[in-house]
C-alpha cells in the first residue's frame, strides 16, 4: 500500500448494491453560509440576511440548494480513497430538494450503491445520495455516477 492511501484499493467489481458510505455530519453555521455566498456569488438576501428571512416567515437564513448538495461530496468520506487506483471520472449528479435547510440545522449524509453497470474494462457505479436533518427529515436525495476501472488481470 502506498503511504498516502487510507484504505485498501477497490475496483468496480468490488462493490455491491446496498453498500453504504456515511459522511461526517455537519452543522450549518453562519460561517458556512458566508463561505458559500463568497464562493458562489449568490447575492439573494434569503441566503445572507436573517432579518429579511424572518420578515418572510423563515426562522433563519435558508441554505441554497447547491450548499446542501455539496454536503454529499464523496471526498468527505472514504469512497474516493478506496478508488484512487480505479477512478476514471465523476460523470453525473442529480438532486431533489425536499425540505428547507436553515442555519443551525445539522445534516447527516449517506451515499448508497444503487446501481452497477459493467462495461468491458470499466463500469459505472451509481451512488444514491440522501441528506437528513437533526429531526431525521429527508431534505435532499439524488445520485452521483462514477466511472471505475475493473480490476487488472
């Protein structure tokens, strides 16, 4: 094993449907909202002005959908470390936003192997994404697709 590898390497055929990868929980703080606004350039007050939000019936600032999606970045967990030798690319992602996320919410993210499509020397692995808040409400679901090499012979 190479020094920087955190875990044994896996290839396309090493994964099974239903296998889960938990990501560390994260509480959505004012600082994370400010960092997202800075990075995204989104300037709508619903994402940075708490008084605007309260005047519009919200308890606090509302997270942008992309701010929720990035919580499912596979790099926050072990998956990309498992596929350092086999990963060829991140192909696609999709998301549905089902409930609001506000400052103070803690998010719990799970990636689940939902589909494996083999090819000749590679395969596409689909990871279902799920984000729940501290009340166990589903706030986002979706998918990510990765192209992985099959194990060398």
